[in-house]
C-alpha cells in the first residue's frame, strides 16, 4: 500500500473495518528482501530495564497497567507521526477507533496465566509469552485488558491515552504472519533482515532482565532487553471510509486517494 509518500504492508483488517498497516520504506520491497529502508531508524524501547514497568508502551512504576509515562519508543513514533502524517494533513485518513495491544497480563508461571507478578523485579511471564513460547502457538487478536489497548481519546474503547494513533505490531500478529519462536523464516512479508521491536512484553526473570518481543534479523519471533537498540517500523490503521485505487501488487500498490 502507498500512503503519505511511503510504502506499507497490510497486517490485517480490524474489526471496525480499518486497515492495519506496517511501514515498509520509501520504495517497494519484495518478500525476503533485506533492507534498512524498511524501518525509520533504531532506538531502545525504554532506557532502563530494572523494573517490570518498563515493558509498557506507557507505564507507571509500581503498576501493572500504568499509563503515566511514555516509553522512549513512543516518543520517537509520536514525533514521526507529527512530521510525516499530521503535518501533511493526512490525519483524517487514520482510524481513531482502532488501537494497539501491548498485553501486560502478568503471570509468575511460564506455562499458564495466574495474574501474579508484573511489578518491580518479580519474575514475570506476560500473556504473549504463554501463548507463543514453549511449543505453544496460540496467537489471538483480542486484547485481554482495555488498559493495555492503546487508543486515542476519541475512541470508544481501550485506554484512550494516546496523543497520536500510532504504535507497533504485536507478537500475536507476528505469529499469525508466519514467525515462530526461534525458527528462521526469510520468506514471509515481515522479514527485513533487521531486528525490529514489537509492542508486546515477553518476560522478566528479575533484576535488569525486562524483555520485549521482537522480529529477529533471521525472521523468527524473539525477545531482548528493553534497553537494547533495535529497529522501528511504525504501525497505523487506515480508516475504513477511505477510497483506494490500485490492485495491491508491488508494481501497482493500493493507494489511499488524496494521501499518496
């Protein structure tokens, strides 16, 4: 898809009919193609990893589902959205209803959810870990907590905490797209040859060990510390009432009319 002067890949159609897309560069790229153009840069997710709170796209120290402070990566994405979408007058093409699920459902068990943990340095396994790791492949598209569904104030659902309707892909969406924990995959549409952040917490095994899910440079679902430096691929939701042209191929991509 072509939107706002950039190319995007379609992740899925949301329940409200909006189109969920992930940034894919300034030119069209083939599946399996390695390219730094397919991300907007690199950053830490958060600057610190000595507290479970730092898995949040927004977070509050001492709370599992807090929303007081922006993560480092959220600040980068907000700036990018302002410059490349809002200031170009394309904000009306973006859904204000759809959100981004950073599932912080905690558990002190790695195999089943018990609702415990999630604060301080308590060893914690988050919802995505239980669904997608340890030989389990059970991705979902529903967000378990409205506090973890990041939406803007105009939405009828979620936490209504976002200033701008922009986020990251979830680990569940990565799994549904073809990635598997610790198994290489160079051929599916999310592979870029780079390691890229998701919005989904993975696990923490105590002090200085807070991790997020990633798309690894070999295409598999992985995780790393929140203060590691990895790639950023913005995710937005195109409103359901836009007009599209094109056939959806690399040579003739879908184009959001009025926002090419």
